[in-house]
């Protein structure tokens, strides 16, 4: 299996630290708002990487954090007049709902920065003791980048250039720095901010130290894969390497994987989707129009290292593509049920030998799928192989097919879709029940002459894309 490693800037053969196991850390979101679909890209992409390792029989320890102490969280808390924790707790819950909708598996561990402060203080202490960090007069602790000879190895930047570049920029409030390229490990609190006691000052950790500490605690000093969006290469991941390797005296991650951006075209201007530019859609907004499986499928239609432009047309194309797969899976289930009702498998030799040839062709497509995934997780080609399998299934499964052949096709398609995180059962069945329960509640409200409630339920259904029609035979509903 080949993985493009940002460290070496080439594809390398994957060799795990421990045979049969993968230790993987993916930088998670800062939780001060609903996640946007740009944030969803690394979630979907690296969940798919995890699923492929699991398909290959690896045991994956997958850790992804929530950054729950940050300027933006504090600002939002102040605006709402609540504690920071109220904000972070709320958006962690919302993020988990979005992840579930996109069929992103929960991580083995989802650590939260604020619960790992002791480990951070310990690592900062070690860095000071080893001469890699120092405390300034105001209690800020900085990492001494000049003390780590490999600084710049991930982003392929040269420390001398970095230092001279930084020297041009004077940042107020950082007078205590020995060098402008040094970065913060611990900083003093400001009025009204959450803080923790430490040897240096009452304060809070810098962002980078969180990930070094959480990776170490839940995965160990050395890990196989560290991943995130490409904006994290510098300074975040460069700084994580400096902290972890200086503190532990060992190489940190073997492979560094970075997804390219999700962009959006605004009036002919293609830009990265981001909160600060205000050009984003939240996952929640998308979920009002589409099943989030469509969003997932859209993300996987491109290679993770290629920029991807979000557009309504591409979402429609993804919706249709996904529908083709789900319809084929549905047909296989129906055919399987029908064949079962018919009783024994078809005995006719000619038919069975034809099926044998189709099975060979199907397995060939599964190998094509694997080859695409083995080549740095080329999901675009993997999806193409799934479409070919769908075509083969549609053209070869008929009323005469044997039960065994139908089952074989159904399982194979299901297995490959599972790697992509695509559920082959339409979610509609669960949804139908939910919708019908809501319609029933609305009927009850109307009977009780509680028209306000009845209208409210109708409004909620409309938000879910369900249109009601009161007919003589009762209430009918359809998807808008
Ligand atoms: P943040 O909450 O900004 O720290 O971002 C969480 C994760 O989402 C990081 O891995 C980012 O690199 C990633 N990310 C943010 N915006 C985008 C985008 N437009 N496209 C792809 N990944 C993104
Ligand atoms: Zn991180």
C-alpha cells in the first residue's frame, strides 16, 4: 500500500510500526460553531482511510481531538454570556450528530484539550528541562525553535529563512521571545478567560502542544499516521513535530497525510471555504437539502490531495451517482428475496457456468477497487470500479439468477461500499417511520384543536423536505 508522505513529498510503501496495527491521529475541529463542509473533508477522507485499513484486516487505533479551549470559543462564550464549556460542549454534540449523518465512525478516542492539561504541563516541563523551551518574564512559555535542528522538515522550510522572515514582523506582546520564530506553549490568562494553575502563570496551553500530548497519551510516542488539512502543515504540524521529537527523543509520526482544500466559486473567484471568509455552508445546512451520504459521496469523487470545488451541479451529479448504486443494491435484495421464495438454486449447468464467468469479472473489479485504494487512497478510481460493478450487476442479475450468485453480488457490492462508508440500505425506511409518527402527532393536535402545534409540526416536516397534502383518503406526504 502506498501513501503520499508530506515529509518526503513522495509516495512510500506503508510499513506499520507494529505488524497488523495502525496508530493514527487526525487533528479535529475547534468547537465554537457548527462544522462547515470544508471541515468535513478531512473527517470523511481519513475515515475512509481507516475503513480501508480495517478492510485489509488491520486493527486501527484512531484518535481525533476536539480543540475546546481557544480564542474563538472564549469570544463566543462572552457574546452569549456563558462559560466556554457550554459552547464547546454544545458544538461537540452537534459535530457528533453531523459525523453520524456522514457515516463517519466515532474515533477510538475523542480527547478534549481541557481534560489533558496535566499532560501538557508535564511535556512543557520536560521541554524546559531539556533546554527546548523557556519562560518569559510575563509567564509565557515559548518553544525555542533554534534548539531543534530538524525544524522545517515537514513544511520544507529553512529555519534561517524563517527567522529572517519573521524578524521583519514585529508582534506586540511578544517582547519576551528570544527569537521571532519561537512559538507559544503556554500563555497567561486575560481577564475573564478560563485558566489553569502552572509553575509559570495562571494560563492556558497553546494550540500545538495539545495534539502532541493527546497523541502521546492515547497512541504512544511514535505513531504511524498523522493527518489533517493542508493548512495545518505549517505551523501546526511542524510545531507538533518539534515538541514531540524534542520531548520524547524519537521520531513522531512515520507518515504525514494532508488533504487539499474544499473550495467554492463566488462570482468567478475560487477560494478556500472557510469561516473567516464567510463563504461556507455548514454540514447542517447541506443536510436540509441532501442526505449526508450524498455529501460523503461527493467528497470521495475526487482524490484527497486534489482541490475540490463545491457546486450545486456536482452535488446533483453525486446524488444521481449514489442513487445508481443504491438502486442496484435494492434490486439485488429484491432479487435475492424472490429467488429465495422460488426455492432451490437454478440447476441448469449453462446458467451456472455463465454466472461463474460473471463472478470472475466481479472479483476483477474488486481487485481494481483495491488497486486504486492501495495507490494513496485514490477514491475517485475506487468509485469508478464500484460503478462498473453496478453495471455488471444490473446486466447479469435476472429472475433466472441463482440465489448464490445474487448473494455473492450483494455481499461484494456491500463490502466495497462499506469501505467508502456508503450505506447500501436507504435511510428512508427509518425516516418514513419518523415522518409517519410526526404526521400522527399532527393529526392528534388537530383533533385536540391545537392548531398552533399542528402547524408547527407541519413546518418542521417542511424543513425536513416533506410536503403534506390533506386528501379525502387522509394525509398524504411526499418528499419535496
Ligand atoms: P479548524 O476547525 O479550522 O481547525 O479545522 C479543522 C480541520 O478542517 C483541519 O484539518 C483543517 O485543515 C480542515 N479544513 C478547514 N477548512 C477546510 C477546507 N476548506 N477544505 C478542507 N479542509 C479544511
Ligand atoms: Zn493538531
